[in-house]
């Protein structure tokens, strides 16, 4: 199942509204306001890939979101015996 962390840059003063909106997007497991280069970080997972892409798109289109940076998680599966 595709999983990713989405870093979210928000227009000043819109943090609480964006956090609440993103929290209710299907596929978002958690969202937190953070310090640093980005204002928020969300963890998402969805399957199939098209649904995953729709979650990212919904976050990007949220009113008040200025920019995002999506970091796909690479899961290594153990080799078959």
C-alpha cells in the first residue's frame, strides 16, 4: 500500500483551518503542525495508487495550502526463502 509523508506549507494565519480540513481527507492518518521549513506534516496511505494520488491532490487543492512536498515511503520486503 502506498504510504507517504506530506509536508505542507500554509499561507500565514490559515494553519488551524488547513489542519482541520486535511485531517478529514480520506487516507490521511494524522496531521500535525510543526516547526521548520514547512508548517505541517501529514501521514497518508491509500490503495490503489490512483486513490493515493487523489489524497495528495486533495491536500494540494486545500484552500490555504501554498505548497507541498511528498515523501514516498520505501518499504523493503524480506527476500523470499
